[in-house]
């Protein structure tokens, strides 16, 4: 799926701004047939939950309605008109005037709506969007709906972040020619010398595909054409290539032109689209993770799209500041926990050389968390009535949409299929094996991973051999052996060595950390203190440095984030090394001391090791 871009043949009108807003209970039976009577307005992009003081809005379960008027530019006559949503969380119904024109389920991936034969250039239409925040076993993330004694629906879910909802990413009205570039795929590899091989594939659609030729050329950052070819697919060679490197990004542009010829042989460009790409390779060899043939060690975080007031709404100011803080700490990477992030985030990572592990929204596929630290599921996670039925088909759709959207990003080096699934339970292999096969078919160039939950051990995990890298979430010293870091260190090392021995694959710690209240200090190992968070991370690092199979460390979390209400959460999850408003805790300085200067290299063993 192509990201919207302007070109000599394409235009974009942004639809961000204030939209009318109403709860379904206050909007009438058919709110799309007329102007919403509600006095409320909401910004797009943003989650709606934290914008208002009315608890009925924040706690609402069900559909809310967004609405605005849109005018189609009069110059778009004879053009294709497409409405593009960056995401709608979690399901959308889209109406143009009184007509239902699209439905989409999946709160973190984009979708297009074809309006060419519905709207008129120069004309105005009423755009109404129903946004449904409900989670079931037919959504990702999954959830459970119940009805309270007052007749209102209640939402529960197993993931530990707040169920923000709304139109959290940009909405755009786009034009393309009637014969247009529908998709572009770019795959790069080295040629054994100073050059590179670029495999490309262009898919066309529209009125005159059979009589349209495809021309492509590659342009470097200085604007020089360095390679060219003709045809919908082929191979380009770039001599003296500049590689995309972690911390040293370099992007080329693949300029795609669709061309027709008239009777005189004169050529006309009917569509033009530019796809940025970077030349880099990714490989798992033994217990090493290689980027451009060199061992790479991940330093960074699991993050969240989460900021005050906006919720999960994309914000360019926070994007820039977060990447500045990544650079300040010495982080070279992050995981898009626990869902695909906005396209703007990956574009920024491409331009700034930050490595990304790209994750689906498959979080909460584990009924064992209902059993607390025992990990005993009340009913089998992968039973047909739970997640063993239609959920896998939904998961496959999400995986397909993720890879189709992000396949051309050089920053994305690995796909993460799920966070903390019940990989220790029967049925896990039957659930994940087809998904692994699908991911490898869709993209054979990138390694695959998943993040293993505490209950999944090297003895009982049933899916580790299917994947290339073993990402492991562990909380020794926090949920287990709280306040006893010496015992936690022994347990952690024994645990990780078990994974290394059984699977012989690269190990990545995808989550580790401790909740920390800013300003709480202690001379003892006191949980919740800033000192304890720093000491816990240092204990993990000692273990990592003793294991040659270790290829990276992602602290949980980059910043504090909001969760559902609970007695174990005080205004959200406090495991961030930055506060929710991005103020550093003591641990941020400790990470800066450890990570700066590594430049992708694994930290050396301790001096006494």
C-alpha cells in the first residue's frame, strides 16, 4: 500500500483539524443523514478520550461519530479521488452524504476509500465517520464485552495500555490519474563489491494499463540519476552505493513514471510516484544479527504512541522530541509495541537511521495473565471459543496489512508477530505456524520474532524454533524477587541460558524494567525508587554481557504511559525512564552512560569476567 505523496500528477488536501463529534447515544439513529447537532468538536488527529471532562465520553463503549464538510478541488476533473485514513481505532464506517462508502476493522493500519464516481470536482460533501472502540475475540488487540446492571456495555482487555480510540492519524483527500501506480516494492542487496542490486516491482491499475509503459530511475540525495530501467519489474544496479546504516541514514528515490505514446511516438507521463528506499541488508547468522554484513547490537526501548491529552494521536512535535531523546540516551532502535505506529514515525526513522522492530497489534493473546503470576489460564487461550478460531484469520489480515504498508522502509529490520502470546500453551504452534509461513511468503527478506511472556520458558515454549530471533520479556526483580536483585540476577541468567542452549538463536531482551515514581529516592533497594530502577537495569546488563548469544536490549519503557484503572497502577504504567511529559529519571542517565559510543557494538564483558 502506497503512502500518499504529492507528485507532478498527484495532489493531496489535508483534512486534519476540528471535526464535529457526538456519542452514538446522543447522535440519533442515522447521524450520517444530516449535520450533527452536538456542540462538541474534536481535533484530528487525536484520541477523543482525554479531551473532555465528561466521564461518559471517556468511559464510552461503542460508536462515536465524527463529521465535517469536504470540498473537492475543482481542478480534479478527470482525476481519480481517494479518501485516505491513516487509521481509525478500532473500526470505521465511512459515509459520504447519506451513502456508506467503506468499512474497515483494525485500529492501527491505513485504508483508502475510492470516491471517484461519488463526488464531483468543485463540489462539497458531508463526511461522517462512525468510530467503534469495542474489542472482542474478532479484533486485535482482543477484548471482552459484558453488560452491567444498568444496561451499559463494559469493556475489559488483557493488554496493559489504555484503550484510546478515535481518528488518531491524519485524514487526506488525494487525487491520482485514472491510470495510476497502485503499488511499488523495492528489495535491495549487495553485489559483492562497492555496488548494489535493486529489485523493483510496480503494480498498475486503472483504465489504460495494457497500453502503458513503466519507466523507473533512481536518484541519489544529491539529485543525480544513478540507475534506470524500463518495465513493471526488473533489476537496477547502483555503482559505488552509499548504504543505509544505523545512525547514518542514506536514502535514494525510486521515481516511477507511467508513460503512454501517441500515434507520432511522443510520450506522455500519465502518473508519477516517488518511493524512497535505502540500500541495506539484514541477516541472522548463527547467534548474530547482521545489518550490512556486520554484527548489530540493539539498544533502545519498547515505546508507546501515548502523550497527555492527545492519547494515541500522532503529534510531530513529540515525534521530533522523542527521537532527540533516543539520540541523547544512545539508543539505536525501538520496537513498535504493541501495534503498527503512524507512517510518519517510520519515515522519520528512515531519514535518521533509527532501527525499528515492527509489531502487529497481537497483544493480549494470553488468558494466563488472568491467573496472575501463576500463569494458569482459566480456559485454554487457543480454544475455538477464545483465540483458536476466527482470531487467527484476523491476525493474518493485520499481518498482511502491516507488511504491505511497511515493506519498503529500510529502518524496519524485523517483523514481530505478537507480544506475550501464550506460547507455552497447547494450540500455540497450530495458531502461529501458518502466520509464520504467511509472513515469510509476504517478505522473505526480514527475520521474524515474537516477545515471550514470563510464563513461557525454554522448557515449555512451543514456537521458538519457528522464529529467527527470540525476543524475551522478563521482570525478575520486579514481579518476581521484588527488591532482591541478587536472587533475581541468578534466576535471570539461568532462564536466559536455557533459551540459548535449547534454541541456539540470537536472544534479544524486548522488555525489562521497574515501575518508578519520579522523585522517590532511597539508599536501599527500595522498589519504586529511582535508584532501584537504575540498579535493576544494571543487574540485567551484567547478565546480558555474560551471554555471547545476546544481540540487544530494549528497556520497558521509553516513557510512562496511560493504562486502564487498577490498584497496581497509579495514573498509568511508570516503567518509563522518562516521565509521560518526557522528563528524565535517574535511569535515563545510566542508560546514556552505557549506550553512548557503542555504535551498534555489543558491550564488552565485565572486567572481572
